[in-house]
């Protein structure tokens, strides 16, 4: 899903740029919008979260079923110069991932069908600080790339639950750190600026809370479990 989003976004931006570059200059909407020191807005969007596993032994991969989540948040934008902006985009991200284990993980142990499935529901308070690097404005649109770091608080975390997978509880930590990279296009409409963007997010820390049993079939073979995801956001400023 991440690769498809990035390919479609690149083709879309390229198409827009070609159409504008080879057309005559047009009347600019909200021409002085980007001259403001501060600007504000909000965004709505969709997300797809995954887990990237590193293993201790060469067993079959844990399969992750992803769902499309929902994002909503606010934007604070500080203009640095004509091509650089510093952005703070606090938001709420809701998602769910289902982990499917291979029976090989339970070799020599009794198990049922329910033991092969674990759910990781997440409600994140997401706090990214991003640097936006824009091209020169072309008529009424301006492509950009964006990158930075973020932290997130998982409100659905059961990190402190004394029960573990032996009691059906798959546990993840509360606090996470990420780096983020993305692309987008600012469209200057008559009354406001509309911005579709796509961004990849990649965890910097291990998020798995291990079971008490070091040989647990659910966590014993996992060296690290890190979130990776794709955000498709629509911004209004």
C-alpha cells in the first residue's frame, strides 16, 4: 500500500507540474498567503499501519493484517523563508493490526485457533515536528517534500497489564519515536490553501512488551517489532 501511494503521488505531482509549466501564467489566488509569519489549519486523512519484525531464529514470518485507519489533527506553520517552513501537526490516529502466527511457533505445545491470532488496537496522540521544503510557486500550486521526527502516545497501550499472551493479552509500549518522510502539493484556491500529501512513518524503537516466559511462542523469537505506516492527509489552511 505504501509503494502504491508513493507512485500515484509522484505521477500526480508530475502531471500537475507539466500541465502548469507549459500553460500560460494564471491569476494567482491568495497571492500573499505564504508571506504570513504564522499560519494555521487542520487536516483529515487515512492511514495504514504495519509492523516490521526482526527475528532471533529463522521461523516463518508473523503475518500482519492491516486496516485503513482515520486521522484528524491541527497544523501550526512557521515560515522561515520562501522555501522552508517548520510545522507542528498534532493529531489523533486510530488503527488496528491483526497478527497471525504460524503453528510452527507452538512446536511441542498445545494450542487452539485463538492462540494463532493477536490484535493490536492503537489510538495514537501523534506529535510530529516537520521541516517542509517547497519549490517556487507555479501559478496556483507548489510541490514540496517534508521530513522530520515525531513521538506518539498510544492511549490503547496495555503495557502495564500484568497479564500477557498466556492470558490472551498482546502488549505494546505506550511511547514511541518515529522519523517521517513525505511529499505533497499546495493548491491555492480562491479562499484557502488545499494540500493533499502522503507520508511514510518509521519507528525508531522496539514496541513489543515481552511475555514473562522467555520462550513464549508469541514474543520469544521476536528481536524487535517496529511500526511502519503510510499517511494520506488532506490539509486545509
